[in-house]
C-alpha cells in the first residue's frame, strides 16, 4: 500500500464528510473519521489553500464555555459542473456549484437529423458557452446523460437505439480536450438515480428504482420510433447498479410482440394516439407499473421515483402502481414502498449528469487497488 494512496484516501474522506454534512468542525471530523487531530489539521490546511473548503465565523452559542470551534464548509464558488441531458429531439442542461445547488438551467430543441452524437453535443455547448465563460465561477467538469448502453467508466456509448448507435463510440475521448475538467457520460435513467443520490445525500434511500418516462411524438432519427420511451435506474445498498455489461435498467415489456416499435405491448397505431386516448394511456401505465411492482417486491425496494415527462400523469401513476405492488405481493401485510416523483422535474436527468461528476469528486478511492 503506497503512502500517497493513504493520504489521498484520507483527504477524500475528510472532503466527503464536509460535503455530506453541509458543514462541520475539525474536532468532529477527527471523531467521525477516526483520524488523529494533527492529520485532520494538515488536510484542512491543504484544502483551505486549494480554496475548495472555507472557514466560517463561529457561532457564539456557547458564551462563557470556551472557544467555539471554527466551522468548515465547502466553498460553493470554487467551481461549477454542467450536466447535459441529450435526447433525439431536445436537451436540458443544468449548472450546479460543488455543494449541489442549481445555478442555471437551459433547455431547447435539437434535430439529430444528419448529425452524430458528438456534433449535437458541440452544437449545444456552443449555445451555453457564452454564459459559462462570463460566469465568475469556473467550470470544473461536465456530465452528459444519453439513452442507451453507456459504459460510464470507459466513457463510451456501447449501443443506443434512439441515437442509432450500433458500434461503440468513444465519446469522452473525443470531447474531453474541448471541456474544462473531467467529462463523464452515463445512461439517462442512471443519471436520474444520481440526481437523487446527490440532491438527497443526507436522507436518501439505499434501495430504490428510478423510472424515466419520455414521450416521443412522430418520428425521430430511428424510423418509426414513437410513443413512450422508458428507462430504469437501480440503486442497491446505496450504489448504482450497472450490470455486467452496463445494460441494467434496459426495459422491454414481457408482453411486447414483434412489430411494435415501442417497448410496450400497445401497437404502433395506439402509440401514436397515446396522449389523446385515455384508455390507451391507462393500459400503458398499468403495463409499466406491473413490471415495476415485480421489481419492487422481488428486490425489496423501499422507494420508486418517477422522472421525466411521465410525471405529468402522477395522479394516475401513484394509485396504479400502489395497486399493482400489492396485487403482486403474496403475503397479507401491506408492502412498505414509497411512490414519489422527482422534485427536480424535467431537469432531473441533467442534474443527475452533473451530480455524477460531483459525486465522483468526493468519492473515496480504493487504496488497495492496483
């Protein structure tokens, strides 16, 4: 074990604890992390010099009981991260500071016709770069969320039906020289999970499912692709589950039949009038919820969160899913699973893309890795 790896791990542990707690003291850090005070003081001095941590004036709430410990907080002006959700016909972007607070949001339409994914990415960054360059907070990283099979560690899009990608695209390698700081990519539904893991890091669920639902009207880059696009993100024991080949969360109904261009059993004609025909919408939502209920009960999940445009139908979704969860359960007790809707609305995926980079910044490295 190399000493510099231990030092790096301890530094990340201290930084992570300050970030998660929202503010703490040197004494509390030493106690919570089991480090000697001199080690904590040395690390804090370095973080203060780097500007990522700042000291705040002590509160005078212990008058006459000795000196009040100086409080340490993450310096939100140290840097910002931009998250981008790139879909076939629109994009959402969010800028957050390193505490996770939203600074700015963008959204707009984009046509993928005749463009590859990287060309679309550069087109969007050209739209938002003027604001980024004029900001007093420097850009220190960017996260991109995409539909399909994405190898987050490699930075590659392995396959994507909506984006017409059939062979791996080394996305990060191609764009990282044009972005300040690290670039990461992730599956869009998985980034929905990251939005919850980061925005609710003090009170998050350890076992939950994020259901991303987006509507597609008309044709996009893949001929005949319409209706509702569904992606699932799975968090188990506090960690995002990717699967052996980064395909965890890819969804197709067990009732699907050849000839349907969507992911459910509804026909292409029914998919075209999905939002206009309430009976078709109810069938689609119930079919989706029956699959979600199976996962809830099989994996003993404590929470299901919906994100994307599907949240417009929350009044229908909640009772249908609660009914399906109970119907799928073979015991007399009521299943304890909360059904919620992302508080970040349409920005949940873009926020999660930025949160993915932010969480990586505060992740403690494995000191035993080769």
